[in-house]
């Protein structure tokens, strides 16, 4: 019988600089006032559902131009520090030493690292010399779901070891003060920074990861991604994403569940990427949920903004905490997130 990995522990972290939404509005008004479409886009800040986010640099940093080498240097330093923090926390929660880790999987799409982030962590975490490493780049917001699926596959293949799954996204460092495009202004209203760590292993306690899958829509490469420009990464995302999710996620999810002998009615809790208020509403429509059902998603968006791949795992942390406290009992949860490709990732989680 194939071993089934469990989520043994989960931990989160954010960088040092809180960013209140009102302060962000003041800053972008100073930078973009006079831009032809700025007044039209300004309500995005008020309608974002976000009160506070966290950034890797203080707000004053955005007043000056910064080139790609500086941005990526900050990305490397901050990403490694945050991942070191969440890795230590998750190992402590699981009561395990770093020597028991057989593999490390690291997801990030907001900077470039070669050697990869997992390699930069080996010495700091004192991981075994024969630890298996898997860096994953380019999944965007879907990285939390698809990365978790890859980590679970590895954990099932090494049932006597633990797998350390880490995600970090530093979206704030991609903001470019000289770019008055709609995508850059909208991104400045939504995105924040954060990191999360999970430990997976076969045996012990924790919910099971029982299945995973994904779906990539045809002719959708322009829906979401990055353009690489002289001073960094320029966001690309279509305004049609909520419409696509509302209209097309349900049949795709049904197909995934059907391959595992399940239907949507068998799912007790949906754990969705909180990309923005409209994306959350689109998920509720797709899964035929009463408006307001995805309250943990809205709470994460409110308190942290859209942290790309990290966000759905912050939601999972809240959902698991409620279940542990008997406030919200469920047997099966479906975790889903969307990213460049355009791709939806699914992970089926079953409570022990």
C-alpha cells in the first residue's frame, strides 16, 4: 500500500515592515498623481479588502529608483532570513531535528537565486549532506498548491524521512516607481510579502494529503506572469481572471475529484487562494458556496494582502487551527490556487 504523507506542522512569517493601506494610498498619490488613468484606478485600494500588508523594505524605499541588481540582492537576503525562520519554527513544532529531513522543496517566483534558495539554506539549517533539493520557480500564485503537491509526492517516496516544504514571495520588491501602467498600480494596491513552511512525513499526526492535480487552460499564457524589464519584474495579469475562475473552475474541479471517486458535495471545506475580493467571490460562485463562506480567505487578504504562492497556505493555517479547536470540523478539504500557465492546482486534504 502506497504511504500517505501527513501535514505534520505548519508555520508562517512576514518581514519587518507593516504597510497600512492608507499609507500606501498617500504614497502612490504622490508618485502617480497626474497619470491619465490614476484617478480611475484609485478605488482599487479602497475596494481591495486589505487593511495591512508587510513589506521587505520601509515605505520610504519606494521614493527612489532601484535597479534589478539591488532588488534581487534584497530578495536574496530577505528570502533566506524568512525561510530560515519558518523552517526553524516548523521543525520545532514537529519536534524534529534537521537531520531527519530527507528533502527540501522551495517555491518562489519573485526573484532569482542561483545557487537556489534551498542550497543557500542547507548550511544555515544544518541539513544532511545527502538531502534532496527541489527549487520551483515560475508558478506564481499557484505555487503554494502545486509545490505542496510535489512535496507530498516526494514524501510518499521516502516514508522514513521528512520533507521540508518552504514558500517565500517578496512581491513588494517588484514595485517600480517609474511604471505608471495599470498593472503596476493595481499590484501596488494588492501585493504583500510573506513566507510559510510545512513539514510532511508519513506516519505521526496531522491531516493526510491524499491526492493532487492541476489543469492548464489552452491559449492562456498571457493571463498572468512577469515581463523582465531593466529595473525588475513587471506584473502581467488579466482583468478577466475572476470571470475565468467563476465560469471554468467548477468543471475542472469536478473532473479532478471524479478521478478520485469524489464529487463537490464530498468536500467539507474549500481552501482558496485569496487573490483579491473578486477572486474570492469567483471561487464561491464556482463552488456554489453562499456569499461570505470563504471567511478565512478574506481574513488573510485583509491582514496580509495577496502574497502570491504564500497566501493559500496562510489560509490553510487558519483552517487547520479552527479544526484543531473544534470550531470548524471537516473531513475533506480541497485546496486550490491559480497561476501562470494559466493553471489551477488542486490538493485534497483529509483530516485524521
